[in-house]
C-alpha cells in the first residue's frame, strides 16, 4: 500500500510502502477518498511544538514514530472488515473519528478519548489518511455522513470538531454578549457558522486577512477587526459594545492570547485552541481580580462529532470553502507549503488521482 510520509528532521514528503494485511477482529480497512490538510500536520512535519522560553517539545520524545504518515481528516470507502464487525460493510462510505485513546483509562471510558494521556491518534501515533488506505480499529469510529459533500465532511473530523467543541465551551451565553473568534481560517469560519446557527447575535472576528474577514461576515459574523491595526484592543471593545464575555483563539500565540486576556470582561472566559506556539505572560493579580477562566481545547470527543454531523445533515450549517489537491507525495507537500505561507481561504482537501 502506498503512503506519503515525512521523515524525522526532513520536511520532504516521500512515498513509502506500508504492508497491506487483511483486517482481523474489529478492524476495518478503507480506501481513502478524501483527506483534509490541517495546521497540526505542519507541526508534525517540523517535528516539534514551540513552547516559548521552555524551548520546543520534540514529538519523537513523546513517542511519535517516524516515518510518519499524517492525515486525520479522512472520508473512506470500506473495502474489508474483520469478523468482529457487524455495522459496516464493503462499499459503505464513512467519516473517520481519528482521536483515539488507550481505551482503558477514565477519560476513554467516559467517551472523552481526545483527553487520553496515552492517545493513539490516527495520523499522529498511527498511520493516517495521506495514503491509499487506512486501518480503523473499531466500527464505532466510523460515522455515516449520508449525502454530505465528501470534501466538507472530511473537514468535520478535525476542523469542524475543533470549532464545535470550542464553541460548546463558551456557551450557553446571553445571545447579545460579545464573543470573539480570533483567526478566520477554516476552523475559525466553522466556529462562526456554529455560533450563528445556534442563535448568537454578537459575534466578532479578528484576522490578519481582509478576505478571511469577508468570509466570516458571510457566515454570520456581526463585526470584524483587522488584526494588524495598532489600536486593535480598542477596536474590539468598540465593535463589540464593551469588554468580551468570551473569546476563542484559533491562533493561540503570545500576541493573540494577550489580546484575548486584555479584552475580557470580569468573569470572562478565554478558550485557547491554536498551536502556533510561543508563550503568554499574565499579571497574576489581574487573573484573580478579573475572575478570568482560561481553558485549553483540543479537538473534541466522539460524541461531539456525532452531534456535529447531525447538525451538518440538517442543512443549516454553511460549509467551509474547500480547495482540491492531489493525494500524492507532491500533492501533500504542496498543500502543506501553501498552508504554511498563509492566506488559504478555508481548507485544502486531497483526493486520489482516480477521482473517487
């Protein structure tokens, strides 16, 4: 089976051969027909996360294997199942939930596998969707997407789920409370769409690109602020009608975290999602005096993905723009390079040259 992998300390995407074996027990093998490209793959490609003054967190030190076959936004067609599978059959098209845990800890048993300390995430700790096929360990990780567009459905597994889970962390709120989304890439745009569909009436967005801000308005943002302006904090307060009830930061570097903290009202909540890295130094007295809650959010649970797919199937949730790419070594590399250069309006989704 052909797969497209990155080597340790080398950003070049290469073609490798992985052994093809028939599934056993509860395993399912799927042909990959869509594979989304995510910012997380850029960090996996570089081999580390930026921890500011603490240096970098090398992924090999966390047990991540190289050569690494990335890709965790996958829609596939079932081609073979083990003898313990009874809910899917060859020919079925399914969305893959990639955020797998150990299956035995308290988080996993509580259906919160994304919080497992020993995660076995597809496209990270085990081979992912930048390949001809993918092996999923159990049918519970496969979701029926019905008639949803295949490319958009693929993005729900990470981009959509990440946004949906983050939004759930700032709601419920009064519909007119000012809520700020920082970063209007594919994930931020999905968060704006979810907030709008759920009836929020005071959604703000900050981004570096005017084009991304225009897309945010199309999906329900009520006000926007260009991040590059010198008075961005004052502009956010003026546009939102006062200090923020909550913020969701899909960038999460030192600059954006500082903007979020400074813009919050007393009792406000900042949800930090992005992995762009760096650090944020805050005055501890203000943390107490403002009664601020700072919460990290990492993708989402299997239950949340089920909820999101159901919401998408109602037709009320606008899809995020997707750009097509080729599921080849060159195609993966080009997509990651384009993402690194910034300005991608939505999400890049790769598909096999066969055009499945």
